[in-house]
C-alpha cells in the first residue's frame, strides 16, 4: 500500500506556474512515486490567480509578512493563501507527508526571498506552507531541492513511514 503524501502540483509536471511552465522533478516522479501516492495541490491556482499570472512576493511590514503582487503591491493575497490552507484541512488530514516547491512565496518552506526595506533577504517562508505547518505541526515536510541530498531524502522517507505508522495506531485506538 502506497503512503499518501501531498505535493506542490508543479513538481509533478503540471503547468501551473506563473508563466505556464512546470518544475517536473525526475526523482520524485520516477522513484518516490513507487512508494508514495501523491496528492497534488497548487495554492495559487486554488485562490484563482490563474495561468499565466503576475508574480507575487513576500514583503516584511511592521505588522508582519504579507504576500503581494510585485508589479501591483495593492494585490494582497496573504489572507487568501491562509484561508486556502485552512480549507484544505480535511483533505490534508489524510496526508503522511508533504513535498513543497522551494523558493515559492506560497510553497517554499525556508530561504524564500523576503523584501525588507527595499532589499531581498532569503529568510522567508511561503504563506501557504506556514499555515499548513500551523494546522499540522507533526506532518513531515520537505522541499524538492533538499531531496537530492541522500541523507535528507532517507530521513524524510523514514519520517513519513513513521508518521504513517503512528496515524494507523492512533486510528486503531479510537
Ligand atoms: S510552487 Fe506552489 S504555488 Fe507555485 S506553481 Fe508550484 S504548486 Fe503552485
């Protein structure tokens, strides 16, 4: 039985990126797919931004981090991405892991470009993934870029298997 794992849609080859392209990842599609049943999801498509779309980025304000259009800073999608993660809770409840696309203002788990007083610093975290972690703090997550490291890859696979086992035990005890 394959273990169910969430994934950023573009990593499976879906043309959902802002410019209509994808980020097909050979290792994920040809190797990890033997063990994992992937549930693809693109938060930017889900909130209706469409393809192609204008790029968005993270901006640090005194009140916190927001996600807005680069060309149109009035287009603030922060709340929409948070709400999008919240509406996914029942589907994500079935997941035993999640692989996110690195660098994305929605999906990147770390080192995402964050605009601070006019300069970018790679210290941000995507808004969708941030809310997903809040909703599921125990869910093993990883970025596709880091999975090229054999140690990180093995650690992720083991964490997913362990979480799957734990969830099965918990459901048996109910
Ligand atoms: S990184 Fe996330 S938001 Fe961007 S195209 Fe991929 S799935 Fe969609």
